[in-house]
């Protein structure tokens, strides 16, 4: 295993230095690694999500639920082959799979608890998911099936975002407003987040976690999510920061998705968190509460943004739907004399609710759910198709990340990308969203994996940035604006943060390639000398990569 890990690290490191760096004759030639587990982590620079090289990426994915509702597996595996379904998703270009789960199932897996009802797997269609490996065999334990799905996603170049959809596993669990309920506490939720972070910290296939799906609720309903600087149990901002801390202390490389809430008081008109969100129209006075789709209200970010210390991995994640899900006032469906446009959607709802985060370059946005019907049976007026076009085009223009809702055909208010018991692909719906899937000018889909193309029709991230697309060398930033200078130096600690990790190797590679925009301090450049020989070159990079692979100790790293 050490040899494989070293091969993977050397591949990633040598790939970084091939631009502008002539390697010495003794430098090994390393083939593209297949055991890569740490080279695809993403982080945030400003309002962009970038890879370890600073190259901007676009997360364009799809949702597939089942683990949150009691199936113990993706819905549809009761009739179709799971591997085939994952191939279908990857072959159509989606590079991220958002998977709704519950706190309950994650803790069940952590403790290897009994599953209760049988796992809903058609073992004749899925012999590889049985204990015996035969048609009609005994289904494997649900965690083992999940880990098989993770392995297949890796092979397909498909990355995963786990979404904590509800506390207790239930088909209607998402309707409860908070991240805790009568069965599972906030501490239980934290325990589940920590288990995910610890279990998959060495596999960048799972590169993001959505802390909680659609916190919501109205003040008059008793149980509701708020967003302020209080220590209240129902303060989602406080809880989200606690959740982010729990994950990032274990895996500092994971992207953290934070959704919004439903209601936010209009403080300028005297409202507070006890003000009911009723319609004051019959008093000729509008409501004093700003409403939104569940999980979509980010007005609190202006007053109380998530703590800056999480910004390197923080992505805000609203949800948005069309008129077939609910006839919101901004669709003008009661006034047939006019209809909505991108401009009216922005003015009446999007901009003040969530779009300002993108337009003012505050942080990246990922639209965690958007979708709906396109057929005449469900969309008789064509307004849902109209809405899909408007939000699709806006996300393309603003480069907003997204995960479409959904792959499943059994989403009652949106339908899915498959039908006929998950057996057929909906080409009509797919054509409506295809332009919003990351692809190059030739229509070739782009993976988030540096080594593996996305599906059978795509390319890897290295193919894209190493091929026709122009490469721009970014400036690396670190956790702090001015890295602390170590008075005695520490070979290998190029970013001077007291630890040695993959980011140090990235920065060292850029020094070795004589990149002038590395953002490395003078002390950091001294620390980049790892092999005890004069100058910083490929030999220092190899020494550092061997240390990261466990083949050298910290004492083996020496400055000249």
C-alpha cells in the first residue's frame, strides 16, 4: 500500500511541475495513478471553488434519494442494477451525486446496528450486492452496499456529496424543520457528521457534506429555524458553525454546504423572531416577515455571516423550485396579464433572498435542489418549463454550482430523470438542463477527478486543464492572511502554518517551476528546501512526497 500511495502522490506532484520545470534525468517517470485518494479535494478562493492547483471547477450534479426514507439503499435498486444507474448518471455528464441520508442511518452504520426492514434490493438484478455474489442471494449489509456505490462512483469519475436530509429516517422526515427531533439530538447529529468525516477522510470521492437539508419553519408554528448571533437551540447559524467545526477538525479538506432558513424578520419595520408570518393584506399592510422556499432564505448572511474561519471550505446552498411545486407570488399566476422573467424573479425574490451572495461575490453558491415537470400533463401552462429555462440560464451565466432534483422518478412534485420503474431515461427533461452541465466547447463533459474521466463520454480534470483550455497560474492563499514565520524553520512546511500536508507539496512545486505568483514567504521558500541540497527543485518535491507517503520521517527532511 505504501508503494501505491507514493505512486499516487508522485503522479499528482509531477503533474504540477511539468509546466515550466525541466526534471533532472534521474527523476522517475510515473504513470497516471489509479489509487488516487487525496488529489481531488476542493477549496474556496473568494467566490470560486477550485482544485488543489487553483483551477476553477463547476459542480453540476444530480440528487438520488433512498437512504433517507427507509429503503437502506438508493430508491430504484428494487428493480434496476445499481451500477448501471450510476453509469447512466455519469455518462450523462453529472459530476456530483448529492445523496440524502438521515442522522439515524449514519449512526446505525457507525454502530453496525441491525437494519430492521429488509434492504430494498432486487438481488436478481444486483448479484454483486449479495453476500454470496449470486442472483437471488442475501443482500449485503446496507453500509457495505453503500461503500460499493462509493467505489463505483470513484471508478466512474463521479464525486459524492452526503446530505443530512433529516434526523429520523422517514419518507416525510424532511418536513420536520430542524436538524434534531424527539429521537435524535443535536449532539447525535454532530456524532453522525464526525463519523462521516472520519470514515471517508482518506477518500476524496466524498468531497462535500450538506450539513442539513432545508431548515425551515415559521415563528407561529412553534418549531422553526432562525439565523442570528444567539445561542438559542434553534439558531441554524450557530448549529451550522458547530457542524462545520466538527467536520473540518477531522477533515479540513471537505467542502461544507450550509443551507438557509425559511423566514427572516423585517427588523426595519419592528419585526422580531416572535412576529408571525401572516398575510397582512386585509390590513393594507404587507407581512413583516420575509418568506422563502425551505432552506433558501439567506437574508441573515448580510447581518450575521458564517464565521470567516470556515470560508476556505464554505459554500452557501439554497433550494429553488417552480410554480408546479407551489404557486408563489413571484410567479404572477394569479395575474394572467403578466408573467415572470429573470428580471422579475431577481427583483421580487432571488436577489434579496440568495442571489446577492453570487452577484456581490461573497461566497460560492450551490443550488442544492432545483427541478420539476416538463410534460404537458403536469405543466399545462408551460410556466414550469419557463421557470426551468430562467433558472438554468441564470446559473450558467453566474456559474452557480447545482445538483438537479432528481434522478428518482418517485418524487411526487417534480418527477425525475428516469421513468418506467427507473428503467428509461427522460431525454426531454434532460435536454432542458444539459446546457447547465459542465462541458467544454466541444460538448465533452468534465469530471472533478484529476485522473478519471466522467463516465464513458467525458474527460478528467487534468485532461481539461492540460488540454485545450488555457491554464492560468493562481495565487495560493492560506488560512491566515500573513502566515506565521517560524524562527527556526521547518523543512517541508512551505505555507508556514506549523504542519506539513499536500498544500505544501503544491506550493513547493510552484516554487520549483519558478512560478512568481506562489504567495510564499521568504521563510516558506527556505522551508521548501527538503533534501539538504542547494536550491529548490524536483528533488525537494520528491523528498516531500515521500514524507507524505510515509517513506521518510520529518527528521529526514533537511535544509541546506
